[in-house]
C-alpha cells in the first residue's frame, strides 16, 4: 500500500513572535511517510518573512495581500499535494508524533474522511493553561455526535486532519466568517460522515493577546450560534446552544478578569 502524504497549511500574518515555533513543530515530526508544509502569508511586515526565508529548503511559502485567514487557507488547500490535509495556524504547534498518529489512523481506516484529536491550551511561553477547559473538551470529544457538535464546538482546529476529497466535497472556507470559519467547516464535514477520533494530544492551541479567541471570544461564540442556524433550526438544540454560549462566555470573562491559571492557581496571561 502506498503511504499517505500529509500537507500542512499555515495561514500567516505578522506572527513573527511565534511562527518559528510553529514551523519547527512541523519539521521535527518523525514519520514513516512524506509530508509538506505550506505557509500562505498575507504580506507580513514584522520579521515573519525573514523566518520563512530561513526555512525555504524545508517548506513552501507565498506572501502577498489576501482577503483574510480564510482566503489564505483556501489558497493553501489548493496548493497542497497530499492526500491528507492539516491546518495549523502560525501561533499554534503540533506535538511530537502528531503526524505519525494521524497518518497511521487514515491508513488503518480507509473509509475515514476526517479526524480530530485532543489539543492542549498554552500561553505565550508554551506553558499549559486552562486544563479544566481542555479536560471538558476532551470529555465531549469522546462522545461525538452531529447533534452534540451542533450544540457546541468541542473540536480543536489544530488537531484536525482531512482527506482531500472530503475537503473538496465540503467546499472552501467561508470568507464571511471571520472568527468561526472552522466550526462551519466541521459541520459541513460532519454531514459527509462521522469523524475518526484519536484520544491523544496532537497539538497545542496558543492563547495570547493578539489571538482571535482572546480578542473576539464573544463575537466568536455568537457567530457559532448563527452557523448552527444555517444547518439546523431545531428549537430545542438552538436553546441548548444559547445556554452553552452564556455559560462559556461567563467562564471566559472570569478567566479574562482574573487571568487565572487553573492548573497552578497563579497569575498568568
């Protein structure tokens, strides 16, 4: 059997502080199959391009104006040559063994169209934070159903991998969704079939002052609710979703005010 090839697509714009960690997390993967890393940069002016130039022997990149993250990702998905595609933002990282685990799962489950795993939350210094939130999301991840996904987005974007044909069938990322474009894609992929699940940490999602989840979390959850309405109008499920949003926004507001490290009980980002 021919081994799978994985393409990792990274959208980038002025993330020079973090992007080298992102690149290294891909390049340091040890696999028994080929993989490629594609970075689509929106015309960074902060030193990102110097970092990308340093790695031109190990990745492909383009840089120029785009219409936002969704546009950059759609371009990168088109450039990708692998049968399997991963999406890793320029401030997130893969954990050791992530690509090997994903590739092996697809080889062992040829009917699986997409999969996801667990994902840690880290701060600017790569220290794990918000462990209780991670534990909650992992618990939900083990009980996947499409209805459960409609009510709450428990799938962590850096830990998702998709077959090319699934992505093509689901369609490109929606340019009108600035904060929850990933959730919209999960619901479209979910209509194609149940995802595989790897009950192991595959990636780390970074929370920092400039991240979408830090700056626009209220808008993000409201956008998720509107996306739910696109695919399902069941009043009971919509009511559950609205209740979840209120609870989650309340929890996030506490984290924002207290800057609380749930795992250590000390002040952090």
